[in-house]
C-alpha cells in the first residue's frame, strides 16, 4: 500500500500513541513501576520502567500527556527508587545501586527470587538520565528530578558487578552470589559498557570495553559483512539513546563501518532470511519479518502438513542460525525504522492492513504472532519492553529527539570517549 508522507506521519503518530498508552495504564501511580506484561498479577520490570521514563518526554512533545503529568510520574518513580531498600537482603529492591529484574507492583520488593540485573538496571538508568536532560526547567520539581537521576546513577557500583573479571557479569543473587554469565559478544550490553565507563563514582576501566570487544564475531551473511548478533532487538536497544552515525570505536574503524550501519545491515539480513524462508514457515516474506527474543505459541511439537514442527515459548529467536519456529515480532521490525525505513514501512503496512494485527488491541501490536501454528496464533500479551522501543525509535526516525537529547548528556559522552569512540558529534563536544 502506497502512502504519501502525511499519511505515513499520521500512521506513525497513531502507532506511537497506542504504544504509549501502555505506560499510562500499566503503571502504578503510587510508585511509578511499570508492569512487565499485561498478565494479571504480573510484576513490574525495571527495564519497562526505564523505557517508560524515556517515553514521557516524547509523550509531552507529542501531546500524549501534559508536562506537569510527566514531571509528577517521573518524580514519583525516581523517589521510589531512591528511597527503596538497598542491601543484600533477599527481599530488597536493589543492591550496590543495581535493581532486581522484576519487582512487586505494589511493594516494589524483589519478585520471583529473580536476579539483580546489570543490563536491566542499565535501561532503567538510561531512562532516568533521559529525564535528567529533558526536564531542565528552573522549578523545584524538575530540579529534584535532575538531582535524583544523578544520585541514582552515581550510586551504581559498576566495578563490583565485574566480580574481579574484565567484563561485567549478568547479575547477582543474594542466595548464590554472582551469575556465571558475563556480557560478552556483541549485543544490547553496548549501552551497559558506555554507562559504566561514563560513571563519575565507580567507573568501569577502559580495559573492560576492550575485553568485551575481543569477543565480537564479524560475519558475512547474505552478502552483508557485519558484527553478528542473532536476535534483532540486540541491534536496536542501545541505539534508542545513542546516535552511532559517523562515530567509531577501534573495532569499527578497522572495519570501515559504524554501529548504525551495522544495525542497518542486520535489518536487511532479517528481511532476506524471511524472503529465503529456509524452513518454509507460513507468512514469511519481504513484507513480513522480524525475529528476536520473544514469547511464542509453545512449548509444543506438532505435525503440520506432514512436517514435524517444534514451537517454543519465550526464547531468544535468532537469524540466520535459529532458533526459529515461525514466530515474528512486529515491534522488532518497527524498532528498525531509523535504520531501514524503506523496508520497515511496508512491513508496518502489511501487519496493520493485511494481517490486521492491531484490531481490538488498545496498545497496538501484540508482542508476536505465528501463522504456521494452527489457527493463526497471536500472543495474548503486550510487554512494556516492546512498547517502549516502538515509541522511542519511531521518534528517532521522525525527529531524532532522543539522539539530540542524549548527545548533551555528559555521562554518555564520557563513556563513548573512554570506549575509544571518535568522529562525528564527539569531535564537537569537550
């Protein structure tokens, strides 16, 4: 379906507005926590809360909420995290400036005996720092937002999270200590290392970024050379806040590329995989792609048209090596808008007008769908961590707002420079 720019703008505005409604209706107004997903009695996710904080400025700019309402919501959230219990106790909210992945929506205490998550805390802190930059008025409330956001970021002990290694651990549990996994191999942890390097209090050493980069895999897939990571979201989340156009670290200087271009290539690889459709799933095409870590219709094994198919529930779906069970995430394609609008806009049209995936959903696209599974399976849920990137990356495509804001954040600039990034706007900043 062909649209002119006015029609495209209207469609994207509607898409943003629908996704933004999630944060208006799935948050606890008493503490600012945002529900991980739309299931009953489900806990909050600190990553969803972080992207909500980043979305509120866009809500103000787009007229989805008033500035005063955004200020109050933001301040409530920051006050909660500042005053919530920090300590090694198993029912605290956080420890060493990090927070548990999932928190009880009402009490704000740790849920499900989950881990203290370094990367999810990163997205929470990025949202807080967005608020610090955007709310710049000389009022008591906006001043308090800036003060609290700084204090919360300063409290985070990145060195502790290394657990005496070079790279950063995935997290920690009071019952068993540090998790055995570390952030290695290119993925969404780019943002983690940048914020850790930029810290004025407990900064990561520059050697930690170098150690992370040694685990990269540069591959050639479908005639594209790129820094490999299989799930599409890993190529997107750090880019919500950081404009990687024309800035390079040592790795990308050597490759004659940058991370923005790398994500563009990863997006085209996703589409080419769907066109090739090596496993012959229903619906895959040039207008229907987007494979990422997501929920799905399984776990179940079914014989369909004589072929045994294994379907998964939540798993890190990946291109081109799998796992892949025919499950597509519309939000992951939408979040590629800044990188490859020429192939993303037709995908959005296909999902809205051909597959009618938004019909009857108050928050727009559900998380995932699978046309191979019997009777066209569509996820029953919306997830906060999916809704936020729809709002944020679409805004970066339309106006570049997040990128412009965060270029002025000294901690992002310091982190990028300590990671060895040069060029572009970094040449202009002190």
